[in-house]
C-alpha cells in the first residue's frame, strides 16, 4: 500500500499531473506511515538557470526517520508566450534517511525548449519507504522563480 499526501501552492496543477511521468524515475515505495508534507518539512528552492537554459538546478529539502530511505523527484514547466513550454524532470534515487533535514540538488534538463529567467510551475514528490512499513509519497506543487546562475 502506498499513501499519497499533497500540498499545492499556486497554479501548478499541470505540473502535478505531469509529475506522473517523473515518478517513473524513482522506484515505488514498498510496504504505512501516516504523514503529510508538513511532517516531512518538504520544501523547494527557487531555481538557477544554467548552461544557456538547457538545465535548471533546484534544491529540495525534506526530513524522514532514520532507518528509512527516501527519494525525491521534481518536474518543471515554464510557459512561453512565443512558443511551446519548456519542461523537464529529475530524480534523486533512493537515499538513506538520517532523521535530520536533508537537502538534495537536482539538475533538471530541458527538453527541446530551453528554460529562461522568470516563473515556472514545479511539482515535487517525496517517496519514503522502510522495512516493515507502508511507503508514503508526499507531494508539493508551487510556483518558483528561475534566475540566472551566479
């Protein structure tokens, strides 16, 4: 059984729907831990556009109990007035939990359209699993700002 909890900030519903494709990047968590995104301190930074818009770096923070493993995935969508949207996703793979807040940097590669400075819709999923427990997935959707890398 996999429990899913979600939070939404801003009009990022499309990104949440599109996150389904990014979920393939991380293995589905196994056997239940009742928790919400607030319980795991799930948060997402603004992004840094790099390599002439071909990638965006974001930082995802979360907390999970020691002895479990966690993986995060992010999906970005940036609409353009002059053409198709820029889209991309990235995942961390499973990582051991320490009981403390963890921060991972994810590099989102642009598809056929480059990212640029401005706002983007972001959808983040946190997958937590552990021996003898039900896996849990927390989701967060929000608008973020993309800024040039400094």
